[in-house]
C-alpha cells in the first residue's frame, strides 16, 4: 500500500506569504553562517537533509490523500490538493481505455470538496469515478457547488461517468482486494473516518473530528477502529488548549491522537489538517510538543509521530 499526501491544511487553502518565505531564508542563512559552510555542494547536501519546514513547505492545500493498493486508485477527500493529484494521474496513469477512480468523502464542507471542479480526470469520458460517503445526496451537494452562480462549469459538463454511493454507517466494503470501513466522527454536519486494509496493512484516515465524549464505551469504539493501524492520519488542527476553548468546532489535538494511538497500538501517526493561521515553524512546534508529550508519558512506546506534508509518500 502506498500513501501520498496532496493536501494537508485545514479549513481554507493557505499559500505561504512573502514574509514567511523570507523568514525561512533568514533561518537557513543563519545556519550556513553558524556552520561556516561555503562550498556549494555542502550547502546542497545540507538542504537535502533538512525537513520541509526549514527548506520547503509543509503545504497550503486542503485535505487530499492518495492511496494505491491492489492497483486501485483510492482518494480520501477532494480538497484543493486534488487538482495537483489529478494532473499527476493524467500524466502518469491516464490511458485511452479509461480509469476507475474511487473517492471517499469524510464530509462535504468546502475545504474537502473544492478541488473537484479542477480534477482533470473528471473531464475524460472513458473514466469512471465512484464517490462514497456516509452523507445523503452527495451528487446534489456537488451539483450545488458547481451551480452557475458559484462556478462556471457544471458537474454534468465533466464527462467522466459518475456513480454516487451512500455508505451505511460502520459498514465495510470491498474494492478488489482492498477493504474500506467507515466510522462516524463528531463534527458539525457529521464526518466519517475510513480504515483502508490490503494485504495485511492498514491505514486509518480520521480527520475533522472532535473527541468530546471520552467515556469508556465511546473511547473503546474509537480504539477498535484505530487498532493496530500501520498509519493513523489524525486531525491535529488545535493545540490541547485551543480544543478546550473551541468546543463544538469539530477538531482535535495531537495529544488526544497520541493517547488513542498508544492504547490502540498504532505504529505511525501523521499530524494532519494543520491550522491555516499557523506558519510552518508554528506547526512544527506542535510536532515537537507532541513528541515530548509522548516521551514523557509513554517513554517505552514505539509510536512514530510526524507531520503530514504535501508530497510526502509512505509505503506500508
């Protein structure tokens, strides 16, 4: 199973500002001066070893994750990152016979669907796109998004064949040798997490969720859904303090995800749906605090915690 991140921000696409880029340049220049590096090859080598937060970008596109398993194209959410994924598919996968593409929607808030009008494979007549979600009337919701009052190209002008499938809550389905399970999450208007399993590997996608009810019974249900996942993609938009003050806004913190991951024996946890008001260095501070939290509270645990960043690819 191959997982690739195409959009990792929450709420609204967030391109970097000039000041943010200047700040990165200043920090890198300071590092070069401190390490007394003057050789260009050594500078290039240093750049290659540093994380995106220092020499690249965490990413400003909203939620979109690509999963390749059993030669299937599976997409989790259609945020603005879907545009670049569509361009990639057109360049590397598209053929005259057409493709089957399976899109699972956590929910239909703007930041999770606004990429679809720009999804190039949807204009190819021989392609077939399956839309899955726990909400009713997904087709009507997308038609409304592309009503002429809001967008110049109507949904029916995108000539790929489309099938809309409403999932029964907590159900399981098969796409070839891939199993996809869904689980309702707490979020305004409702949201759904997905567990993707294939050949003994498992990915859990649990964005846009608030964990208000931490009673034993409710927590047990979450832990069963996360259990033994090789990778958990978790909504970490808020700090723990923000999550307390923003009750019912529908998002969570990394610390809650860590507690769940330890109890559920998750192997890797990706912090996802980054707060748009934070620059890359501020998002990275949340990662460092999360790692410290895990070291202090679960020093013997093997859980790996990292930031979801655009372009990051993971093989499970």
